């Protein structure tokens, strides 16, 4: 009994001395990559570069997984949750925490493009939460197996087992999709469940589905499962063949050089000189003549609906253009419909302008194509035209999270950095302007009391400058609350190239001041100040307190180091005065929006 009382007393003392000891906190969990194939990279939270993914790689909150054309990743988030990430996908692990009070957790992912397959092996209980967000909807998981895709501003959900509850981005309920159902969710968050169509599942998901059915048949052979397996296998083979055909059709030389092929103009023997007496052999080897050549040519955008007119300038060398064939003679292009002719930049030159209508509808998704040019002399010239490198603006999430004190200078200003210089994507200048495009394409949610979509006011400002999208709210966000920002695809374009933003950008952050570091092991023999950086998000500093004690004037110094950063220095005088104790400093900030104050704790520990 005496031992028990002593133990309880120790717990009570620790609860008083160590803030947060009696109140357990949520902790971050760690996922793990279990298999990887093809081109796959991971942007680690807090890192600058993308690194190649590998088996057994740890995945933590804030990481971004990016797969290439043939990439695929299998990832375990818990012992009962598996996520399979398909090709051409970008997935952000937004939240991955373990609840301290129960055997449960919270997992949130943002699918910015591509497809994933999720397998939750047991029903979620307690306050567990598992959701996937896209720029059009939020999918809440309730013990299920399903496939999600996001492309062309539309979300697709196909449920194999269980149920997925769809919510709109403003938090209002959307459709519930049950087993063997699917739904397409439009940008407004609306969708109608219908019967699941296997043809709508991506190839990697069909392969996994077929493998799962095979395992089930081993333990439970029955005609229905066998019939399902055969249907899946039939669709899988069709999709695989279509993919192989598409890749074969797109295989082209990697270089962008222009290929010239042709024959010299034919000549009658009478034009070659004397034909008698065996003399004058030059009649069989005519003097080479100048041939038409390509002086310059453009490249086209790989996305069909973003292609514009493309120019090819020729030096005619005294010849004249006769016809233009698509793909070495597949069909003749029509002047006025497929192309037009213009004068060249100099005398003796001519420009072929390949029209956007042909580039958008006539070549499909190819990355290159050939034009065969024929001339009145009989000479032919083969020109290979290639897609150019696209420099589409992308939200640089790593830069944002690594320098939040720069990009969130206060509780009213949020700056989003992109990978290129940006401007608004104004399509029709008669009906749209920069402000309307930016406001329509940028969605902001305040997580105050629930998830509330912010309605732009007349005095809110959204502007672009250089590579940054800047949001300035008339009214700030209360301290301790979080904010989510989506920038929908097609909202921005590259200032230099006019390449349109092809994928949505998303950031989620909390406006809770924090100290770096927030726990320090003190060296009592050091004569140096202890320096602590405090990210304040612009909230005003109020006071500093020592829990269970008092501070003297020469114990510390606190000073601003920018609009969003403060530097706290603890002097050797304080360390010497409190030597041998474990103590906590409380730094208070005023909440001018919601009222009250907000403390952050800094724990200092002496060696025992």
C-alpha cells in the first residue's frame, strides 16, 4: 500500500511540474512502403528534393508520393490499412496521427491527380477517421475497399466492399456509395451512385482485384466468384492491350532533330550534256542543286485542348511547295482547313502554319508526328514535329511548409509559392478578369467551429506577383485554428510560356504559434544564452511566465525578428537560479480576432 501511495504521489507531482503529462497528446504515426515499381519518388516533409522511393521506406505526415507513367506503390498506414498508388499520381499525406486516448487514429490524404486503391481490413471504431480529399470532394471511409481517381476536375469513386460517404468541400453531405456502386463527383460536389462498371477501374486496380478474387477462390471455390474473376480478367486484358497499343503508337525518337529525306529533281538526259563517244561522263553525275530546307519550326503542347497554331519556315531554294502529307503519305492535308501558307521572314522563304484545329483533333495524344512535304521539282522533305516540354505551374508545397514563417506572415495573409512565374488564366477577356478567375479558382476553408468555406468579400484581395499567389483577408483567422487552401486546376498559367496549371494545389496549416525547440536539455555549465525561435503568425506577444515560479528582469530577452518570428533568449542567470529543476515557460499571445489569449509551453530539463 505504501508503494502504491508513493507512486500516486509521484504521478501527481509530475502532472503539476510537467504540463501536458496528465493530458496525453496525439502523436504522429509512421507508414511504410511495402512494394514499389516503375518511376516513383517521394517529397519528404521538411525536405527540399524528391527522392527515389524504396521498399520499407518510412512515410510520415506531410510527405508527397509521386508516381510516373509506369510507377506503382503499395503502402501500409496501419496494420489494417493498405493504400495502392497507381501510375501518374500525386498523393499528399495530410494527416497521420495516433489518438492518445484510444486505439484509434486520424488519417487524411489529398489526391491531387491520378488514382489510388484503398483496402481497410476492419471497420473503423471510436473516433478513428480516414478520409481522402480531392479538389471536388471529401471521401470518408467506413471499413471498405474502393478505388478513387481524380482527373479533368472530376472525382471518381468505385466501391468494391463497404461504403464511402462523400461530402462536398463546404462540409454538406453528398452521395453515399455502397458496394458494387460507383459515382462521378463534379466540381460542385454532386454525383449520382450507379452500378459499378469494371471498365472504369484503372488497370493496376483490376490486377489487384483479380489477385484478391484468386485468393478468395482458394478458400471458397464457388461459381459466382469464378464468373467474377473471368469478367475482371477479360476487362484487364482489354485494358492491357489498349495500353500496349497506345505506348507503341507513341514511341518516337527522343531527339527533336528535323529529319530530311528526299530525291534530287529528275532531269532529262538532254539536259546533262553530250551523250556521244563515251566522253563527258558528267551526264550520269549531275551537279548537285540546292534543295528546300527547314529554317525553323515550332513545337506543340502535349495536351490537345491547349494546342495553338504552329509555324514551320522553309527556305525554298527556288522550288515551290506542292502538297503536304500527314505521316509519310497517310492523307493529304487541306489548305485552309489543316494549314495555311504565309510569307517567310526573308525573300525566298515560306511559312507553313499548321492550324490549332488540326493539332487538337488530327493527331490525338501523340507526342510527335511526321509531315511529308512534296515540291514541284519532285523533291520530298520529311519533317518530324514534336511536343515541347511543358512548364505548367505547380504549387511548391515543400517550399511552403519549410518556410511557413515567410509564407504565413500573419493571420490574414497567406502566400502560396509556385514553380514558375504565374498569372491568372483569363480565357475570355470580355466576360472574365484576373480577380474573378482567381476568386473562382481559389477555395479557402476556415476550421473554426467545423469546416466552413470562406466567401470572398469585396475587401479580400487575391493577386499574383512573380511565382506567388497572395491571399489577403479583410478579417483574420482566430489563433489556434487551421486553414485549408485549394487552387483548382486551370486557374493559373505560366507567365513566360502560357502553359496552363494542370493540377490542383493544396495546403493545410494551423495558425498555432509554436517554439523551436519546445523541449531543451539544459547544460548547467554553459555560459551562453539559450536561443528559442517562436513562430507567431503575427499574433502579438503578451507575456512570459514561469509555471510554479517567477521571472526576474534579467532572466530573458524577447524581440521580434520579422512579422512572423520572435527570438526568445534565456540567460545564464535564469539557468543558474533554477539549476536542478525541470520547469516550463509559458509564452502567451493575444488573440485579437477571437478574444482571449493563447499559451505555448517550452520545457527545460536539467540532468538529474
